[in-house]
């Protein structure tokens, strides 16, 4: 399925999705909500936003082409019902939590995530959906000093991420499996650490970037506590750059299955990231490293050469710009 494209304000060809029915699973979550609020900008597509336990945000009332779909993605009948008649399914739904909970209860989310994705893939295949996009992640990659390519996954997953890593690989392989059986295209996106508006910013559920923003913005004693020694590195990508890749993938994917790294392509240590957030927040804070707290001595940067060469994508939002935009949003919300 090939879609037309239009010129965006930046000069980049933007995908025209006019007349297409797009189902966004996890529409009230972090990536899903950003997608829902991004896609209507230059599109006359029919957007179907899947919600489960959360209510739809009031801001969506201004979008005339969004329809709400109530569904439990772990229910086979609901899964089959919501994909019927769809041209595109973007699977951004997941049962997630923060690093603290992942360490304490690593099994908590695996079953629900495996069930919902298995049902959605089966339903999309049987309904002959045109394009299925799965938001995977980079949790399966080994810790390395150099940027890792898609082919660098060697089956060795860090103990702390063993369950989550293999569940992601399983769903990726199921995408490849179904791509060999029918006409549906499947895209698996191994994105790095995504940040930006609508992420989790409470310390019980947030990932490292959201947790650091919250700690910096709520610090009252002039100090910010960081778990570990701050030496581990992360590849941080703003959610808007991830959304740009999704639009390009909908236009340019030729083969029935593809798996692509999407990240900044450079790493930053946790210590340096915290200092950037402090500096750009304008606050006067010092950092205290808590070596007794749980931490993951892990170093990961993605090699995104395939995203550039095949899809013409590269990140545009620098980390400084992304942090400024996120802090502006945070102040407005909190």
C-alpha cells in the first residue's frame, strides 16, 4: 500500500493519509497520545483511538476526525472487532512501569503484553489490515561501547531485562511470521529511550528521563538524588522524531516485514543528562549519587544507518531543544 505525500513546513515530504482508517492502540499512553495529537495536523484520515481504563483527554474534542474505541486488548473478541475495516494499525499499547517496579516484579507485565500483541497480530492478519506498526524497543540489545545495529542482537539479554527483552523479540518474530502468510505489511521499530510530553512523571512508574525531570523540578533541599554512579549511558530520542519515522515508514516500506533502529544515534551518561536538565531548568541544584540504590550499569547507543538509508530519516530535535520543550510542557501541566 503506497500513500501520497505532501511537503511539510520543514520541506520534508509528509505522508498523506487522507481517507485511511488508522487505529492507534494505547491512545492515552505516552507514544499513542502524541501520535493521536500529531496525525491530524496534515491528514484527513479517520483516526480510531483505542482506550481501556482511562478517559479520553478533553483536548481531543477539538479534533473532528478522532473516534473513540473502547476495548480490552487482552480480549479476543475486542481485538477482532476493533481492527475490522482498518487500513493501518499502530500498536503503541503496553502494560508498563518504571525501573523500580521492573526490578521488584519483573513478571508483572509480561503475560498481558504477550497476550494483547498475539491477539492483535492474529486479528490484523485475518482482517487483511494493510499495514501494522509495532513499537518494540531496544531492551534486547547487549551493553556495548559502540552503537549497535539491528543485526547485533545475539540472543544474550541482560538478566534484569530477560523477560521484557524476549517478549519484545517474540512479538517481532510474530510480525515476521504473519508477513509471510498474507498481504499485510509489518514494521517493528526498535526505538531507544523516548522522552517528551505525556510521559510518566511520577517516581513510582517513570523511566529514567521522566524520573530525573520530576526530581529536578520538585527538589526542595537543593539536591537531586540519582540512583547508581551516573556512569551508564542512554540513547534519548524525542517523541516527535519517533512519530516522524512512523509516518515515513507508512509511506516508504516496500518489503512485507522490516525491523529498524530509531534513536538519536549517540549516548549520554545519566550524570550528564541530569546536569543538562538542571541547567536548562534554571534551578540551582547539586547532584548526589546513591550507589546503594538499584541501578543498571548499562551502555547503549543505536546505529540508525538503516533508518536513514532506507527511509530517509534522521533525528532533528537536539537533546537540548528536546529538554527545553519537555520542561515547558511540564511547567504548563504541573
